[in-house]
C-alpha cells in the first residue's frame, strides 16, 4: 500500500429527479450507506454530493490510481443507487452504467472519474469542480487560464516557484492519444488544440518537476455508448497554493462565463454558470450548464470541508452575465450556433431525415 494519498472523484447519472434536474435524497443516502459499509477497510474518508442529476463521490485512500478495489466500490455504489432509482421510477435510471460486465476498472464503463496520487503537503488545499449539462472540454479554457495565463494567475509572474510554468497533458478523444505541451514555451501550439474542446481536452496538468496538480475526467459518453445517453458532466481536481495557483486564481476563470456544449439533449451551446451547491438544480431548458466548486483541506487523507466556494456573492455578476447570454442564445432556437453543428450533435433525427429524403436530392 502506498504512503501517498490518492484522491478519486467519481460521477454518474443513474437516475434524475425530476427529469434531469436533481438526485433524490434516498439515492444519496444509499451512496452514503454503501461507502460506509463496503469502504470501511479501504477508504480514509469520503464525501457524497451531487450537481444536477449526477451523483458525485469524493474518496481518499492509499490504494493508488486505477485501484480495482476502489473502482469496484464506486461501481457497486452506483449500482445500489440505480436500484433505488428504479424503485422510485427516476428518469433515466442507470443511464451511465453502460455494461453489466464490470471487470474492476470503471474507465470506459460510463461513469466519469478523475484521480491523482501525491505526497500530502503540510497544508493541502484542493478544489473539486463538478459540472452538469456539459462535456470534458468545458475545462479547457479554465485550465489554460489557471496554469498558463498571467492575466488570470499573477503567480506565474511573481511567484518564483511557479515562474517556470506548467506542463499540460492533452488527450485526443477521437484517436485516444495524448500529447504533452510545456508552457509557456509551447503555449501557442497548445492553444491550436485546446480551442477545439469537442475533440481535444486537458487530461492532467503537472509542474515542471512532474508533480501532478490537476486531473480531469475525460470520458465521452456518446463515443462509449455509440448513441445518445447524456452529456459527460465532467469533474476536475485542482491542488492549490504553495508553488501552485492560489485558490482565488483557480476560481477566477469562472468569473467570466464561457460557452460550452451540452444543455438540452446535449445538443446546444450555453453559458457555464458558477453556482452554489443549493443552486445546482438545472431546470430551464434542462439547464443552463452549471458548475460547483467544493474546497477541501486534506489532513492525513481526511476531507476537511467542503467549503461551497461559488456561494460567494463575488460571483453574482458572473451569474447575471450568464443568464443574459442564456436569454440571447435561446432566442436562436434550432439554429446554429445555439444548436450544435450536425456532426457534433448527440441527439439528432438527421440520419433518419436524410434517409427519408435521399431520393429527393437531385
């Protein structure tokens, strides 16, 4: 067993209450009970929460990343929550569990996961972002600003420990290959790819000495399932302070809401709204997309917190701006750029319509 701490965050939509808006309290209670009982010998600590219709499990342990025991525990937890969802006739019960043939690793099975293993520092603040009604590429712009933009993160200029920059591991979702960019030297090359977040996503960020500082979930649901089963609703872990970006620098990108794909039926662009935990209940047009930020201090693996970081009134203007953007873009209805381009849409009648009209194209 490793002396290092492993922080694992799992998410899955296994049933919405009502529709796609939230998670029934009985399902969260079942998750809590399962982790308490089945995880007592392998977990240091855990926290159960939700954003929208996604259940999120924050786990600390010493089993390392990709641990069969930890992944099995998360899978069993989601399975038990699904049973409750079926009993209560929740919408889309079990939709993120794409296979019955679980073999010990949750990757590729539907649920999202972000994990990192590290030596816990004398003070170890972490921020865990959890989003609903969007996809993994939603983290590209914030991660660029956090770790590569001095107008966002002044530590890149004035903190000697950060001045050399960071390395970004970028995943090609189509080819399933990664490339690592060293920034700031390769910043312009990297932005060619990060600007296409539907295909290229930041998987991990490292210091120049190779220490992990951010990890995101990079699963893409429609590619795993071969059909529309919901947006990916990603999670992101960011370590903060003492040679890494400060908590305030990590949160700052969300003060200016950016457009992400997702929203209704996973087929629209919309603003990513930073909200408090209590406001993580998307309803308008099944949205708009939203993100919560939970802060924890780690203490020998124990999760001290969370602090609901976006509950701060300083993000009120970001929320107002996002709602104005939502008003504007909703008026475009089925027209691009509100609706996604046809080759990116996850839920579309296009193939059937084309088949019906194929003889009429001259």
